[in-house]
């Protein structure tokens, strides 16, 4: 995930705070691999639309107008390469925890300024 997503207020600040807390809670779980691409990270490709690689046969991606299910081998291979390139710029573990904590702190400051805390 991009660090910028941690600051995008697409919901009420209380809901965003809960989401950030949940992300912090999954770091270190055996069943979850959470990595964040820091704003300052050098990148081989720019991030674009979200996508999910379901397995070696299916990628689901979203655009403004549609959710696309891509099951041809060339598309699945392409999204695998995109994933690898983005992961090369991402951090996990304690560094990801610090990034989320900074976003959570910034959100709490904003909530205090707005009087929503």
C-alpha cells in the first residue's frame, strides 16, 4: 500500500483512525504480509489503480468505471511484474509500523484542530 493512502480522508476521522489501528495490529501476523511504499521511496514504476492477484490464474483490478477480472496469462504475468516492482520499494515490519504511527498521529492532530476528537 502507498503511504499516501494512510492520509487520504475518504471517511470520517474516527473510521480512519480505526482502520490505521487495524493495520498496526496485523503487522507481524503469520497470515498477513503488510508492506508500505513510503512517500520518499525510489520507485521503478508509479503506483496506479489498485489490484489483487488472486492466484496464478486471476487478477482483479479496479478503474473509475469498472472492476476488471483478468484471467489471460499475459495479464496475470504483467501484474506479477508490477507487484514485484512495487514490493521492491516497500517496507514492512517496524518501519511500516512507524509510518502508520506517523499517519495516526497526524490524524489525531487534525481531529483535535477540527474538534472531532
